[in-house]
C-alpha cells in the first residue's frame, strides 16, 4: 500500500523506468513517480519512522508555495500561469488587504508621493568631481512628444507614470502597452515610431504561452503573450491576447505589451511583494481590531447596572394582571375593556376579544420596565445601557448596583496588540514611522533631525524604483530619439532633498508667523 502526495521532489537517486512512467526511490521508503504526460506524484511506504513522516510533511510545506506557478488556466489556445497561491488573483488579494487596513493606504500613498516628488522631468547624466550627477534640461522635441499622448487617446504621461508607481508598490510589476505609428515597419524608420505608451493594470494582465506546459516548469521567458481581461469573472472567456514586447525587436508586433516584474527569489513567472506574505497575518489582526471592539460593544454582556427586582413587586403586578384579565373576560361590554396595563396588551386588536391571563404577560411587563430604564441609562453608543435583571425577595423598591466588568482590560489588550501590529507593519514595509506620521498614536516625531535623516536615507533607496517605473518610457524616448542615447538624456522624477532650517539664511526660511490678511 502506498500513500500519494501531489508535490514535486527534486532530489536524485535510483531510477526505475517503465513504459508509462519513471519512478525514483530515494531511500527510507521515500520516492516519486513521473508520468509521461508530465504528472508527478510523491509516495511513501507504510512503516516509516516518525522522522520520515515529518520530513515528508516538511517537503509538502516547502513545495506548496512554488507549485502554483505550474498551474495554468486555458484561454483559447493559450495557457496562463496563475498569479497567486493556487488562485489567479494575487493583485486583487494584495489590494483587498491594503484597503481594509487603517495604515497601509496612507503609507503606500506616501511612498508613491516620495517617488513621484515634484513630477517627471528630463535630465542629462554628467560627471562632476568624479561623481555622476543629473542636470535638468529642456528638450522641446521630446517634451512635445510627451505632451502629445492624449491626442492618441491614452492618458497623459504624468498619469501613466503615477499609475505605474501604484502598481510597483503593490505587486512590484509595471505593465505598458506600446502604440506604434503605421510606418514603424519601414526600413530605417525610427523617428516617431512610438506614438504613446498606455498603462495596463496588473489586476487585469497575465502572462500567457502557447507552448506545452506539461513537460517543464514554466518560466517568464516562455511567455510570449499577455492576456488582458477581468479575472474576477469565473469561467469568463472574454480576454484579449497581445504579443509581448520584445526589446530585441521592438517593432516586431503592433500594440505589443511590455510586462515587467521585479524578480522574486524562487519565483519563475510573476513578481511578488516582499512584505505581503510576512505581514499578512499582522495586517489581518490590525484590520480586525475595530471589529473586535465594535462587536464587544454591540454583543457582549457589558451590563453597566445590575437591577434587583423585588419578588413582592412581581407578585403585585401578577395579581393585577390576573384581575384585569378576569374582569375583561366577564365583561359583556367591549367599551369597558381595560385594553393595556403598563405596556402589556390585554385585548386582541383585530378580533377585539380579551386575552386570558398568561405568565408571559408578567415577562412582557418586566421587559417594558427594563426598556424604560435602559433608555435613560444609554448614551449615544449603541447598546451601552444593557442591564442584567434578577428578582429580589422581601423588599418593595427596585435596587440598582454597579455590575462588575472588564471593559478596560479587554480594550487595553486589544489596543496594545493593534499598536504592536502597526509597528511590525511599518518595519516590514521598510519606512520609518517618523516620516509617515504614525508614531506615538499618530503624532509625528518631534525630533527634526530624526525625521530629516530618515527621509534622506529613504530617498537614497529610491533609485531602483525610479529606474523600474521609468524603464519603458525611457526605452520609448531612445527608440524615437536615438540622439538621447548619445546625449544621455533620460526621464526621471524630480525628487528634491530638503535643506535643514539651520542650513538656510533667515530670509530663506519658512515664515512661522505669516502676516494675516
């Protein structure tokens, strides 16, 4: 008897071939078999030690995150590797987690703003004092091309870059569609060949291949196509297939799409956000904090007052209800019915017939009295005036005492965990709390030097992000204007490093008390 697990095993040992499959034994009853059609199964033989079983479980846990990219969806004649852990909605998964969190939308927006700076600008790279520096330039020809994008029915280049930045910080992927002029295939034709670039959302684009996918693990270089559509619609076949942009032959395909993803270690097709997996549970916990607190306020016992109801009071009103019901039943004139007593209905409204006495009437009467008291004790918060009621023997008046509760302890523990989750989130994303306004319960750090130096360190780490986001627009500039290569003209983001107050003259400092009016 064998146990089979659908996981991949890469270790090599003794192999045995059969007409339909190849089986490899690795020792200690562990092995795998590979069918000719590409299917792979791992097996163990009964009677193994606990250590062997534990090792197999570790194999399963190890391979689980990596098997997903070998799962493909079929879109016509094309195979689409899924993006995510056994689903094809990784960008949507990241976005959903971010949207529900109180910190992440603002933090990511700040990261986007830091990278975008004062916006895109053209510059030349020059060497000054042995260092590479940027010199801003004005190039009317290139600028005119950038400003013409909207004339071709796409977003302007500033919005295009802004959208790419958002995708970069969420899924480390930037996707651009090339729109070419009709003359792009003419021999020697280059000038004006790229009319514009268009942003394509990472949520709607997936890589695709028309090669067989059963014989080897798919790599990004195997995917020569990009499928664009709504992956949220299960079973949908309404997708557009585009050729993938080929930098070695840029004019090969009309309207090709450049699909660029940062390489994630161990992943061969798509990029994955380096912080998402590690912070996912922390972010989920932070997202649940307000739900826990609101649910506690809404549903927990949280009685502020314990009401002790004297048994004598209950008995008095029981007797009164019995008497009134008896009078109504024996009374032949409906006009003389007692229709209600302290909120308890004594006559059926539709048939106009009197009710006979029921113990439920006493319960209704007590509930009505408690509702009146609760309405007086309640504030604006929903259900803040809940009561816990018992009967009390031997006294006429109701007695109100404070009901012991653990509100503070519960709220303090939840809030403390939430604060820890926020700190872990900031550390995992790699941005200091001093430049995100989320230090000390939302109060920005009062240390100017702390903010300044953390900001400088952060800005110096934006080089790769800028190069990645601007990759295709700089390629298009070089295709349209070959001189840009020789003149080292590029497009980047105007990110200015602020000058400290003590390094400026008083006349150049921001006026702390500007004149009014």
